[in-house]
């Protein structure tokens, strides 16, 4: 049970989808980037999570996987501003973009799992 996690994610059309994720036993050989938050600073461990597809495909054993922060630090990562790249950089707008993109990537993944 220690390798299982549930992601409950709001979709863009206002639904909420929950998926069971199972962490792969093998960990990425090098420091990996999370597919959800894409934090380039690699602040935490990232692991491969797989989810069984819904419907007939899942009953046949089909799964889909992605690299995600081990303890789902994605939400905190997108809110943690990097150093300003230049004077006048709009940190608040960049943070909002990262938050929007995280929602988009996570919802795309759970919709892919649920809508087979
Ligand atoms: Zn992440």
C-alpha cells in the first residue's frame, strides 16, 4: 500500500476525477523533472507513477504512466518563485501561469486515464 496514491483532480469542464496511482519500483536513474509542475530546479524526488486505464482497456491491463513529484509537491513548487531573471520581470504573472499549467497537465492526465 505504501506505493499507492490517489490524485483527485478538477478537470477543465468542472468535474472532479480521482485516479489510483501506483509508484513504479524502479526510480529514474538520474534526477528527473516532474511532468506536472515541470520545476526546473528539481527540488524533490520525482518518481514514475502508473494508472490503470478506465473501461475495457484497463480490464485488459493497459496502464498509462508519468513522472510526478514523489509526495505531490507540485502545488508548492509552482508557487515558489525562482530568482527574478531580470529587473521588471512579472513574478506574479509567471506564478499564475505555472499554476494554470499545473492544473492543465494534471487534468489532462486524469482525463486520459478516465476517458478511454
Ligand atoms: Zn511536480
